[in-house]
């Protein structure tokens, strides 16, 4: 969902690249309705890249079928990535300007310096 | 046994249903009711003219008992819904109406039951209550009386009104309602989310009842994504998640989000067992937010920091040109690259907060999505035209919580069309409110006192709804 928002960093500014991550998995209730709701909003390629960085492989292309008929298997994978995988610690680096955002205790800090805002 | 079939008449029409609503926040009741009809897809009709703010009863038409139950299952301001059997200015009128539909009685002939008599705006002695209950003896119920867990409950509700010019309650009620209790609202949730029982709160945490009402105003429901850009200690993340929505929040001040060990937004999420519903909290300034352009949110629910109780901040400096903008170094590392970096902030004027909030909502809400937020106002100076506007947002409701000299208003807006780039919020009329934070600060103590008084005054109010 996020992109680098530093001043003058307007292109190629997502997905932010993860590094030094510590991932925690927490099982939660599967909610296909929410996933179908979210799917059209996702930038699929970006998600695949990001997931790959934390060792989760997603299909390269979105399944062709309409969002109503997506198979359960696929939605469950998506559920694991979006809702059960929490990055506790780590860094997110902008692929364009190399700005580093820290994630601490599962809370990303996206604040900018006053020179960047 | 299918209760619903039994409650239908021979002529195929459903019974009249009366809904007494128990309400503390009088200006919030109708907006909540309207929101509930939308959330639960229940059609109701009622006479807006008949609705009075100081009356706890409202009669509405509703298609079925099932729908009535669904309508109020998550209601915070509706206490109860009754199937109306009779109403009138005198008991004679009530009895006549009840007796005109004896076909309604048989399903309850052998059920355990309970009668309650309650008077709004007056009190009634137990002798009087017994007398009233006995006057309904002709119903001939043969089941046991069970005061604890009756299978069916009947209510006699007397409305004596709240006329401030009378020395005491009038001798006779203005209106009497008699009906069968169908379902209750969800006022128990107020206790569940009571701030006194919540492990982590801040000095501006929103009270439980209002937080829950806001979740209803936002049409929070399973599968939706709801966002609070001034999350603070995260009250709305919890109440919206309670109704099944997925929630996320952000704040410029990460300290409030993190809290202390074992007391944080995260610990609250665990306390209420909402793991997996409250998705993420992030630290950033809403004026410099990192969201990729998309219609992410089904609702935005927030209590912006206007400086009434906690000052609003945005990135920047009060006097921007005093020093050249070069990154400061601490231990050879640019200060803003350090993990504990907290950038300089400047006060954030109320009109700017509003215009940023509305622009943000117009850009990131789905069409049909709602923005629910608080706006502080000075009671004597407020007029409805002070509300900020936006070309793609329309006003749904605007309810005042009065604290004497100042008030706050819960504003609900709906995005009704696509946002056009370059269109911005109009907050010109709200500009006058920018310099008021000082006044509020001084009045803080008074406010607290008034707040508790306010609650006591309104606790007695309730409403009735019916179905022809």
C-alpha cells in the first residue's frame, strides 16, 4: 500500500524493499470477503516482489477468473501474506531514493525529515 | 415454533411493532437509526414530524419481527424494540386496541412471562404497577410468571414527557404504549469497551459509547477496511473491528501507539480479542502520508487533534526561515536516520486539519464510503454553514454534544462521486475557529464537570417504533 513520499521522489518509488526483517506469523480467521474487496486495489507485481523478499512465493500473474470465483487455495495464500504475516522489525528502502524507513515492534515509521517533507 | 408466522395477522399484514429506544445522546439517535437501516438493509418508515428530541419513544413501520431484531442487534442508542399492541392517551384506549386483536394472544397462552411497567418522566409505585398489570388480566395467559428468564416479556410504557416549565410530572401520561418485547439493542458493548476497564488509554481516548456510535455511523461491517489518521490510543480501531471491519491507523506521534510494555494499542487489541481485525498502525504525518493513490478505505473514522485537549501537530517549524534546512548530525549519523528520530513539528491550525482531512477522504475513500469525525464549535457562534464542504462529499448527519459554552459535533459525510483532481475542501467558514484552542484549554475543568452532568440529565430518555 505504501510508497516513498520524500520530496521529489515521484517515480519508481514502490514497492519499498524489505531488509533485515524479522517476521512473525499469527493465525487469524479467514475472511474471503475482505480479500476479494482488497484484491482489485493491490498492485500485484509489487506484492509478489515484496512477498518474495520474505520468502513467500505468490503466482506471478493474477488468476484470470473474476474475483467472485477465485479458488479458495489462492485466497488462502493471499490471506497468509496479507493478514497473517507481520513484519516485527526491519527496514524498508525506497528503490529510487534509497530512503530507509524503520519498522519497530511491528510499527513502520514513515516520518520524513523536515528537509524531505 | 416459528414466532414470526405467529405474529402475522389473518389478513396477511404484520403486526404493529413498537420500539422504545433508550438514549443518552439525543441528537445521535436518528442518525444511528438511519445508519442501521443501511447496514442491515432493513426498510423502515416513520413520521419525522412525530420525532421529538426529548421523547424516548418513536413509532416506526417495519416489515417483520426478524428485520426488527436485525435492525437493532448492534444498536447503541436503541434500548429495545417492542411489537406494538396498543397505544393511547388513556388506558381505555390502549385496552380497546389490545382487545381488537385477540388473535395475537394465543401464541403466548402457555409461555412463561413477565410484565414491566415503566414511566418516562415520572415514577410509579409498585402498587400502581400491580394495578396496571392486573388491568391486562383479560389476556388470560396461563403460563408461569418468571421474572428472571421469561419466554416472553410485555411492557407498559408511560410517557409523562420532560416539560421543564412544570413543577413536577403531570398527573396523567401524555401517551401510553403497550407491547411485546422483541429484541434489545447492544448497549452491553458500552460496558465491554468502558475506558475504565481498558488496559491502555490516553487522556483523549474517546468514551466507549461514542466510539461505538461512530462505528455505526461509519457503517463498519465485515470485509470493510477502515482507517483512522489520528489514531492516538486507537479507540476507533477497536470499536470498528468489533463490528467485523478491518482497521488501521496512523499518528504523527509513535509514542502513543507503542505505549509502554504491555500497555499499547496492541495490548488493547489482545484484551478485546480483535487480533487479525486491527491490521496495522503506522507512524507518519497525514499531511505527508505515504499512501499509493488508490481507493483504499471504506470509511475514515477519526477524532482530529484540534488543540482542544491535545494540540495538533504537523511536520515543520513555527518560524521556518530562521535556520537553513540541513540535516543535523548526532554521533555522525544524520538525526532523521536514527531510529528514535522525532522531527520538529509546528502547530496545525484547525481549518488546515479539516481541509487536509476532507481532501484525504475524497481521494482515498471508495464511492459511498463515509468520513466520520468530530468538530469542536463554540455554541453561541456556531451555524450550520460553518461545516467544511467538499465537492465530492455530502453531509449525512451532524449531531451536537453540548458542553455548555462549547460543543463538539459528530459529522458524518459520504463520498458520493469520484474525486476530481484539483477540487478541494472549502473550510473558509471554519476559519473563525482557529484561534479557539486557548479558550478550550482554560475551560477544561468546567468541561469535565459539565460532561458528567450531561450524562445524568439524559439517561432517562427513550423512543417507540411501529408497523402497520
